[in-house]
C-alpha cells in the first residue's frame, strides 16, 4: 500500500491515518531529506507501527529514518501501560546500541603530533570486529549475572572507570534487568565480548570541537573550541542479538494468543500486562545493562590508551560527557492530551532528549538539559545537542540518533571497489584503523546522509538544540 504524505510545515510531514491505522504517522524532515525517504520502505513501516494496539500519539520518525526490522530505524512510538504492547521490532537486535562521549583536557594542536600513536594504541587496546573477544576478560557465570543486573556500576566497582561516570549515563547505567530470563546461548555469547567494539557501524573516534553554537552550554559540558574528544559507539554485542532472537518466536506466538492483528509479522508483540511482555522487558533490560557495562569498559580502555600515549594526567582528566541508548523500550511518564500518562516508549535508532529540569537528569544537567550525542560518518562531522521542551511535547522526549544510511552495504562496497578509502581520508587529515577493508568500504561517508541536514531539521523543529560540532581526527572501525 502506498501512503500519501502531507507536508505540515518546513520540518514536519503527516502520514494520514487510513485502513487499520489507529493514529497518524509523523515524520520530521525537510524537503530534500523527504525526497530520499520517499524512495525507502520506511514510510510503510511508520504506517505499520500505527496499527499496533494502545499506541499513544503519532507513530514518529526522525530525519535519519531508514528501513529496519519491524520499526524503521529512526522510529519512536509510545504505548499505554495498560492497553498497549511491547515489540522487539521496536527495539532491534542490538539492544541498547548507543554512544558515549569523553572529553580530554587537551587541544587539537597538542594531540595532532601523537595522533598516529594514539590510534595504534586504541586499536591494540580495544578488540574489534565480528566475534571479537578478550582473552584477558572471560566472565564467570556469576560475574555475567552481576553485569546483567548492575550494568555500568559493576564495571566501576571492578575498577573500570570512576564513580562520577555513573552520573553521566542514561538511567545511571542500569535498568531493572533479570538475568534468569536470558537463555544459556545468550549468556554464552556474552561471556567473552564485554569491552569490545563489534563490527558494522560501531567505532571509536578521536575528534575535536570545530564549531560552537551555544557557548554557555558548551562551557558547562567542557567542550570549548579545539577540545579533543573520544566517541564510542557500540551495544550489547552477541548477547543482545540472541536475546532479541530468542524472544521473537515467543512474541509471534503471543500475538496469536492475544488476537493481535499484525500488518507485518516483524512487529510481533505482546500486551504490556502479559507475562510474555514482562519477561521480554526483563531480558531486554539485562541486555541493556550489558551494553552500558560494555561502553563503560571501553571508556576505561580509552583512558588507558590516553595514559600510554599522552600521560596519566590526561587520562585522569578525560571525563565522561554523557552515555545514551539508541535502541530501547522504557516506561516513562509523559503529558498526553493535558494529563500525565505512563507509557512504554520504544526508541529504535533514536535518542532520549529530556529538557532542563526533568527529574531524571539529576543535578548535573538540571539547568541545561540532557546531552544528546549525534555521530555522523567517519569523514565529515558529528554534533552534540541538548534536550528541549519541544522534544517532550512532540516526540515523547526523543530525537534523532545519527546521520542514517542512504546506501546499502552492498552498494557502498560497490562504490568503493576501485578506491583506497583510508588514503582518501588520510588526505583529509583523518586516520583510519580497521579490522578489514570490507568494514571501511561499507562505511564510506557517502553511504550516510549528511548529518548536518539531519541535525538542522532537529534544531529547526525544536526537538533538540545544537551546542557544538565535532570533526574526526582518527576513527577505529570494527
């Protein structure tokens, strides 16, 4: 079925309710981005999500939207806690894939002479690629259960980081996970992968602040012009993938059991009040905790590499700016039609973007809002924003999560076949370290939308506010 899309204003487009849709779709994009979105199956997926029981507000898509499993990547939807559902397709296979940003006390000019050595050390220190595992960190079953229960706090307790890190992680780095709900296979896959990058679009990136849009907020975050930063993008690795895989069959059966009609079986789901939903959420939270701990360990290894190349003082002063999830379903309270309602917000390739004075932010970010980390591609730039009241009123406190792919991996490899991408990037002052050429070819900059276009829509629509732009200096890919 083809869906007509109506332009509401410069940054918003409506997918009108029709057929079995219970609500409208709402897409954030400008005219140029919308041209590419129209050629993707993602609009159909926005409409499909609108069919699900108990959906509250519109089925939402961010400007980085593209086709995904079940929900589009860049999709957001909220469901009433009594009448709604939870769907693994609204979270994805890489549960709590997310990003973390550290800032160093150094200016770009101080790091540039040591950049090659730093990139080599990061590559030696942090395992990457498909199936990457650490021979020096194999978790016992009891240790893994503690990771699944305590998340980043387990890592800090074990000496991987410092207590102040936990103040700068979404949900403090731990959700209400239930380790007993994970299969033996999921746990087996997780025992050797903690502290690893993984493959695909995951990375560790050394960059620097190139542009400042909000000086006061940038100073509060320690991101003055020229400041060197380190981005980390990774998730729950094979453990999270297995959790999703394990629960998809259960959710297909649950959809039949509770008489839920699905426009796409990839949206299989269960009522939030059902045992199946509660079990999935407990297992998903445990996998999310694994991802929080995973990025916490990688943050520790980044500090170790900084110490080895630039000195212990630099590592000690490398502070965490923020760590945020991209693939998650969480119970939150939002104002809907003028009253507070508890809803389960699915963010699939989307970032939480809570505004100033939100009670979940604590004292550190109370006055400025939650930092929102938006990585771009390895050849251009990334952005740091903060959450806004507009995000709360329009998108259940959510915004985009990155640039969004516009080229399949097969297309990207074909485009890069006769090129030497690392040399191209080196000529632009960006050093690349990667496990395989294939990974680099799949991740060429033009495989992604221009993140500046995406962020300009977010800023213009008021669902995020630009603070600084970062430019890459060196990128380590899985």
